C-alpha cells in the first residue's frame, strides 16, 4: 500500500510551494508589518478558512508579536498550534456501527464515496449491503448498481420515485437474511435550504432508529472540498435536522484547500474522517488533523 | 439569494450615515466592511482587493459637494464599480448561421453539467428547436443513462454511443450521424474534470478540435469557494470558455463566484440553475444581478436619484402636505409622474432593501399607467376632493380612462388607505418623509 502521508502531500503539493515561500519570510524575523498581515490574510482566506477564523488568527498573531519582542517561536509554529485547537481530537473507530447514512448537497460526491467506503469495509471483512435510497435523480440507482456489481457487494433497490424510507426499511429488514452486518445508504443530494427534502431525510433517520440503536448508526455528511463559506451553512443545517456524526471531504485532489472545515469544527465540533482524493475506488484517505495542517503549512 | 450580502452593505451604509461625514478613517472602515462582506460572499480574494482599491481611489479623489451627502457618493461609486463588473445586458446562445449549432458543456465533477444539458434541451425544445443530446462521459458510472433519461423528459433526441469508450470517436460518430438530419442544436455533455488534471484537460482539447463547437459553456457551482477562479481560468486557458452557467442558486449561497468569474474571464454568465427540475433554468440578467447585489441597500442612491428629479423644494412641499394629511389626487398624480421620470417602478423597487420580500405591490408598470389614466380623467374638483367622487362620477372616470368601475373603486380605496397610513407614519417623525413615501411604493 502506498504511503498515505506521501499521497496526501502529493495532492497538496501544487499549492504548497508558493504558500511555503510566502510563509517563510514572515517566519525568518520576529516582527510583522501590515503587508505581512495582509499576506497572512490572503493565505488564510484563499484556503477558504472564512472571515471569522482568519480574523481571529490574525488578531492572535498580532497579539503574540506584540507580547514577545524577543519572540523565538516562529509565526508558522504558532499558527499551526492555533489551527490545531480548532479541530477536535483524533477520531477513534468503533466497531459497533451497523448502518451508515450518507448525505450531502447535490454532486458533493456521496455515491462515489460510498463505493470507496464499501470497498474498504469489505476488505476489512465486513459483510456490506448497499441501499439505493436516491430514487429521485435520473440514473442514480443505476450508478450505484454499477459499483455494486464491480465490487460484488449486494444492493437493495426499488423503482424510481419510490419513498426512500421504504427502500431503507426493506434493506434493514433484509440485512439478517442476507447475512450482512453493515448497511450503507446512498441518499439523493439535497440543498440544506429545501425544507421538504430535509424533512424526508429526518424520516429516513426515524426509520433507521426503529431498527438499530443510536450507537449502531453513523451519519456521514459528504462535503465538496471546492466549497466556500456555504460549507458551514450546509453542515449547520444538516446537523440541526439530522445530526452529523462525521464529515468526509471529497474532491480533495482539486486545488481547493477545504479550509472551511475549520469553521465547521469550531462551531459544530464535528470531526472529518476521510478525504476523497480521486474518482477511483481506493482514493480515500483517513483524515489526520496533524497531517492536514502540516501538509497545509509544510515548509 | 444575495440578501446576506445586501444586509452587510446595508449595515455599512447605515454606519456611514450615522457618522455624518466622510473622514479618511471612516472611509477606511466602510471600505473594509465592504471587503469583508464580499469575502464572506466567496468573491475571489484578488478580485475583492482590486475592487476595494478602485473604490477607495475614487472616493478619496472625490470632492465632497454640498448637496450630496458623502455616503451617497460612496454608494454611487460602489454601484458603478459593481455594475461595471457585472456587465450590461444578457447575451443569447451563439448560434450557427446556417445548419446545426454545436454546444459543449464543461466543468468540474458534480457542478451539475448533465442536469444543465437536460435543462438547456428542454428550454430549446420549448422554443420549437430540434435538439440532440450527446454524452461523452464514459467515466462516471451511469452518466450516459442519466442523460438519456433527461433527453426523454425534455422531449429531445438522444444519441446512443453504443458502448463506444473513446469520447473523440463518439464525437466523430455524431458528426456522421447528424449530417443529413435537421437538428437545430446538438448539445455535448462531457465528463467532469479537475483543473489540475492534465490528461483529462488534453482530452477536452481534442474533443474541442474535432467538434469545433459554436459555444463552450462552463458550468460553475455557485457554492464554490476561492478556488472557483482557478478552475474557471484553467478551463478558459485550455479550451476557451464562451459563456457560463451558474448552478445551484436556489440555496443560500451568496454567489460571489458570479462576480469573480465575470470580472476575470470577462465571459458572460448566460443562465442560472435554480433547482433540480428541467424547468429550473433561467436566463441570466447581469444588470438585474448587479442591482440586486446593491439593491440590498441602495436607498441612498435612490434618494439621490429622487432628489435630482424632484428637487429639494418639491420634496419640502410634499413633506408639508403629507404631514397635514391633506394629500389629494393632484399630488398623487405629480408623484406618479416623478416616479415615471426616475425609471420603471421595477427598477426603483430593486434598489430598495427588502423590497424583494414585499408582496402585492404594483410592480406592474401597466398598472401605474392605468392609475395615471384614471386620475387624468378626473376633473380638477374631483382630484382635490376625492371624497366627493360618487358612483356616477366613478362611472364617468372609468369610461374616460378605459378602465373598469371596480378599478376606480380600488384606486379610491387605496388612496384612502395610503392617506391614513401616511398620517400614522408621520405622526412620529416628520423628517425623511420623502424617503418614507418613496419606500411605500
Ligand atoms: N476528483 C474527484 N472526483 C470525485 C471525488 N468524489 C467524487 N467525485 C466525482 O464527482 C462527481 C459526483 O460524484 P457523485 O458520487 O455522483 O456525487 P453525489 O453526491 O452522489 O451526486 P448526486 O447524487 O447527483 O447528488 C462524479 O463525477 C465523481 O466521480 C473525489 O474525491 N475526487
Ligand atoms: Mg449520488
């Protein structure tokens, strides 16, 4: 298996060199002037960190520089430490999970990520079942069916336009008979502002709750790494209506840096569990807070 | 969709208004607030920087004249700069002089290309055009089937690649296929690809060379962050973008992407996606968007406009009249005519904050024409004594203005209500009457 860290670094490389260069001259001396503050602002904003966090970090850098005239730590180290405090502690895998409910806005990468997750769990020896609960988008069921065939993992489906909760119900009922111990549910993409579709999602969750305990269900929101400040609004609404256990950041192989996860973590205390780094079934990286920050500010 | 940006601007302007004069310091703060609002709206960092620098340059170089408040000047400058970026008119799809027009739809994964193809086909079919949909997305599972389903729903034809796995060959086969057919449009969907993916960008270039499309449409997700420009630029540099479709505007994104892409690519945004259904595609009007972004709070500019047209004396006269609540139809008519001078009612409403939330206001300019006609059919006596207008007079007015009697009735009722409302409003504060009155419309 490829070294995960080096893959992550590779996917980050293209933005790093310039970033590192710009950081290093700030780092070399112990003072900071307005141009450098602005440069810092640019680095953080263009990483989609969002205005509030950027301002917070800049304020704390200013304060730090002011407080210690003979400052020996570099600003880079200070920033890295500050960024760490935004993200929750490392996430620990529990083995109990029986149902994964996957959701997110349209086109964020749900179905592809499900294929990646299904493969990963299958390789770990779990007996996976897929539920095609996106009965709305054209050919969504067929898309998941292609993955189901490729991965040789069974799938429950119903006619297009069927109630997604009824697909989930059938899958939950059928798990035992099929000897499956993990159900992964694909749902239709929905904008967090669409009340009817959010209600539909709550209904799906209630259907699941009738079959498994809350510790056996894990809710995963898939976010597109190229998103901007709307990422926080999305997570806020999905968390409020359904409750999010963990996030997965897809399309991290783009040039976007996904900094909005810091805003989400800061407000909602939600961990990111994986990064999607391609369209292949193995393009899934476990998220590590330190690696993520390290790679972002690598010198 | 752009309300939040509007709210931000609103606060900025309220803040400047509160301070009364435009000192170097409060320009800085105002400019900074504008900058933050734009950044929160995901406008590209560099675009924002240039924008505020331009605004600042213009503000500082400006002489403060006596009659115009400094904040009005400030607002006007932002208005002008933003309008300039957003462009002026909506631009139609490019179309072949004779024969079939080829459209090519490109973008990154998950931006909504396939759905947009379906929507475009639906739109064109409804304009009685004959459309063929072609998918060259051989990579994403079921992408071809997805387009096939959409084609059926849109009543468009669909080209079946019959298992062909090379996008360039599909394009060649289509050229062959359409030769003796009479399609008005052939729309090519392409696989999503990231801006950094060189092999796939090369593939796109090859498709383009073979196809020679009349128009390449770049599909952008309006929820995108700071990488949006890099993406748009990469597509533009590799294959050349002719127009933009801005998707997923039905959410609560502030859509700053529109500003960045327009400013840097200089390519028009032609359509916006407002939902998942085939009907959810609308022609994009840059000027509407610009006034909407500003509209959020451009009261000051409206007042400025009003002042220019009405003149201070008129405003004072109205103020007095309204305060005494003896407004009559002559005044009403006069006011109507001022509004007409200022532009269409719709334009004026677009400049009022929150006006897009109001319902049941006569945004219809036709309605205003009727109102004017009815008042003109009144005798001077009737205009000054509205309460004397009895049923037989109403009938005559209706006849004279070509309206129905119930329209006259409604007008009289509305006029009474307005008078009452104004009395209430003006009991508290007598200042800013003009503004209040304007905002009643
Ligand atoms: N480069 C890259 N592409 C990805 C990644 N994850 C998903 N994609 C692509 O993004 C597109 C959309 O992915 P889907 O998995 O269909 O997204 P979805 O959320 O299920 O979409 P809807 O069901 O239509 O809302 C596809 O072209 C995927 O191949 C990733 O990590 N990197
Ligand atoms: Mg899907």
